[in-house]
């Protein structure tokens, strides 16, 4: 049941060029249910602080990620993203990023 899930994990897809160029993260369609509806803002707790952002209709989290990419980027294929739900009522989520080591 989607309402029972409080964490999602997915790998960065192969289309990293536009993600790195435009400072956005692609959320696979199978994981978009986890977030508020498209273009509804939520808080993403990250290693650079809290980011007020939203999920676009085409599955990207992009608003406010420029500084996050400056510190953590570039993202590469098979890097892993985990996002935990912290507070559903106030739309707080926490982002963890793990670089794939070859």
C-alpha cells in the first residue's frame, strides 16, 4: 500500500546530462506517488539545508537544487537516491545521495 511507505530508493538513470546541466533530479514514474501532487511544494531536507521545491508533471525535482548540485554533483548513472518521509502533514522529506563506486 503506497500510504504505508515512508521511504523510496532509486538509481539515477542514464540521462544525466540534462540533470546536471539544469540542476534537476529525475524521479522514476513508479516512485512519484510518494510526493505531493505535481507542482505542490514540499520541503526537502538535504546536506546543504532545507530546500523548498516541488515535483514537476514530467517527474523532475528542480526548484532550489542549484546549491545541492554545486556540492554533490555531478550525478552519474547508478548513483542512488533515497528519500524518506519525515512529516507527511507538513510535507517534509529527507534526501540521501550515494555515489556509485566502480
